[in-house]
């Protein structure tokens, strides 16, 4: 099974051969060069900040495909809730969590908030420069979400911008 893992702003695919929590931690730590002696500090939480233990990991993974899971080192659910509340107050145009892959965040709250704000402002700047982008921004600010059609337009605008810049 391939799992998309994010660490300090960098995303990579991590391959696990068995759907076991310890295997996911082990492979993600190796991939990103995190010392394995921190393995005992690792905790995994689902989108509702419920801790996922090893005995239910396989069932949770297979029944919640596409959900985003958070890997935390030495965090409690209360600390994660505080991070989420702070991040949601500061969110702008794009909710990165609408991805169809498992993304594990192994970064400090300050790095997460900073990179999220940076990504949001880049997307917003791109939309402001494109015809129809202002309508997408207005829709998001009004409803705090985007319709599928608006999301597709936004993605096309971002891709067009990337193509112009990077070829």
C-alpha cells in the first residue's frame, strides 16, 4: 500500500507491505531520516483528533480511505485541538486537507501554520491575477467552501500558472 506522507513541508510516498501502524511509523521515519529512537513518541490521530491505536489501525485505514491522519510526536489530543483551532482561524483560500491520500504531518505547529499561510497566499495571488479568480475567492469567503466546478477552475488556474512559470 502506498501512503502519502508529509514531513516539514515535503511530501513523499511511503510504501508499507502490511497495514500495521508500527510499519507505517517505521517506514515514514526511515524515509525522512527521523531517528528511530523517537518511534515510541509517535502517535496517530484521525480527523476528529481521536487517537488511533495499533489494534484498530488496519480497520480504520481500510474503512476511512481518503481521510487525513496526523502523526504527532509528544502531543495530546488537547494540544492538537489547540493547533487546529489556531490554524482554522488563520486559514485563507485553500483547505489542503481535501486530498485523497493519507497525509501525516510530522512538523511543529509553527511550521504547519507558516507553510499553510504561505500556500494559501500563493493560491490567492494566482487567483487574483486570473480572469474569474475573484469569483472563486468571493465564493470561498462567502461559504467557506467551493463547489466542484469552482474547485476545478481553481486547479486549472493554478496548473496554468505553474506551466507558465516552470514549463
